[in-house]
């Protein structure tokens, strides 16, 4: 019987010892590194195994497919946004300024690794349960970061704001990834959206 969890492509956490956890992370790191120089479609699972210095069969013990592996890469990479904000605090005290700064930082991260933006688009077009799970985990990760920046607002209003901004970010990145929108317009769209949401003291009450 295989030890992979259904629709996750990864070993269940309780079954991983320290060496297995380190090996699994090495595979994820190798996959992310390969995206620096190669397009997702051109990367073979064997390339990742060689980069991580593990046997191909070992890699498949942790990830059942290429999509599962790179889905985990995407989620872990998105989680670094919180670390980035801790290491380099955002400028400004107003929630609008902090939120705009965080959104722009997210865009800069995708700008440095455009293949991850393409991967998000690819997952959004899939009806695979794993793809849906990855996107839900990705949304939860970034949502928590943005909501923390809006801690002074009513939680319901803050949640609705983040939902709107997530939609703007998602559609703008998809258009940029497809070559239909210059990156400067992605930043501008997010700035405009934040400005509209905070355009007046009572603006959020009308959301």
C-alpha cells in the first residue's frame, strides 16, 4: 500500500521522519531552482531528481506527479511573503499603504519568477482535485497575510476588500503571463483598486 495521501501527492506529515522531511524539502527546493532558468513545460521530473541528488523512484515516493510536485513548490513559495514582510517591514502606517505595498511585493516576486505565474494559470484551468486544493491553500496563505495588514478594520469589511483585491491580482497576473498586459499595468491596477476601496472614510461601508 502506498503511503501517499489522496489528492495531495505527498507523504502524510506524521509518517515523515527528520531525514525524510529534509529530503522532501530538498526536492521542492530543486524544483524551484530549476524554474529560474527553464520553463515549466520543459522541466522533466528526472531533472528535478538529478538536481536534488535523489533517485527518480524516491522523488515519486513524495510526489505522485510533476503537477503535484510543482503545486507544493508554489504553495511553499507563496508562504515566503509573510517572511519577506517580517524581514523588510512595509513603509507607511495607513492600512491602504501597507496593503498596496504587500500587493506590489507579491507582484515583484512573480515578476522575478514568471514561470510560477504561468503555473497558477495552468492550475486554474484544471479540474483535478489536487489543483483545486493547491489553489485553495495558496489563497489561504496570501489572504492571511493581507488580512493581518487590515487588522484595524472590521473583519467582514477587510475580508471583502481582500476578496476584491485577490480577483484584481489574479486577473492581472493572468493577463501579464499571457503577454496581454505589461507588468507596469499590473502594479497600476492594484494601486487603483486599493485607492478606490479606501477613497473615503466611509467608502468601505459601501462594499
